[in-house]
């Protein structure tokens, strides 16, 4: 228990657990949105923080850090992204298609049965990234759909994806957003706004309910890591056995045994043995 509490004390805003709890402070979250979007927002309503959306029983669920709606029914999803995830099997970066999936799941969850498509709310998916995914040094990368043949033509689906690059040096952001980036990067307090954020973090860490919730969160994360490790180990064992069977089949083929006998000896199918023989 003491170790978990100590871990909570060491957390910074880049941790998704702490980020979520800070964004649950309405004044801070509302101010960030107003500064990013250069607009006044009358009020915001929290939907479900850290909500998991499973539209279909066999679909890949997504866990959302913070999901918000404002007074105009515009929806916002705020995410903290510390690492740039890569598919180890393909070497491809996952973030672009993750945003595509998030958007699809948000829309599907939002549109109730019998509603028309035009009832979909405007959406902003906003990633706070501690890395420059596009390597162009922009502080903010904003994406909307446009016609390739005429970039002045926008597909007005009201879906916006923003990547906030806390390391960026290009493009204008408000002083409070820049100070927030500095605070995320290095815990530097250089504005009244980041002082408020820092004071809020101290308050959050001293909240007994939050400390209890963090213990639960840590245990859940550990269970997920253990499960992923067990699955990876099982996959590794299965792959090792498959390679061993293939190697055995090749040795038996070199000894002149029939395909049928090798299939029986290795528990491979006749088709699999024939494929190995054809190599």
C-alpha cells in the first residue's frame, strides 16, 4: 500500500490517471478548450470520465480519458499520449488509425437507433502528445477532411482531430497553452494558470478518495500487464512448438518418410507437410 501511495505522489500531469483528475476540474478544462479553440464556451458537462465504449460485444473497446460536451452539444475527447505506439509485428505507428477508430466509435455510440445522421454532434478528439508525431515542429496539428483536387473544399462532417505537440516550436498558441506545454514537459511553473494546475495536483494527491482510486487503478493496470504478458508467453510457446514441428517434419522428409507418416508423427496435417515439402 505504501508503495502505491508513493507512486501517486511522484505522478506528473503526463500520467493519464492524474491528467484525467485534473481535467475533471471544470474551470481548468474549460479554460484549456477555450484557449485551444479561440472561443468562449458557456459551460461544459462531463459525460463519463475514463469511459470504455463497446458498441458491439465482439468489438475492440476503447478507453477514453475524458469525454465532455459543451452547451452547444459539441463533444470533446481529451487524451494524454506519452509514448508513440508501434505495432511490433508490422513496424507501423498506431496513432493515426487509433484516432480513426476513436472517431467511429464515438459516432456510433452517440447516434441512437432511429436518429438521422445530421443529429451527430460536432466532435473534437484532442491528443496531448509528448513527442512530435509528424516531425514538423508544429505546436498544434489540426486535421479536417478536405478535397484533394481543391483544398478549399472542406467535407463539413464537423469532426476535428488535434494533436498537441508539447515539444513544438512552430505556430501560435496562447501564453497559457505554451505554459501548459512547458509544465507537462518539465514541471516548470511559469504562469498563473500553471500555478493553478500545480496547486490542483497537490489537492488531488491529498484527496483520500483519489488515493484509494489510484490503488484500484494500479491493481487494474497490473492485472492487464500480467494478462498481456501471459498471452505473449502463450503465443511465444505456440510459435516455438510450431517451429519445432516444422523442423521435425523437414528432418523426416530428408530421411525419406512418407507425407502421411510424417503428418501422424508431428500432428501436422497432410496439407501442412506437403507445403513444407514444396518449400
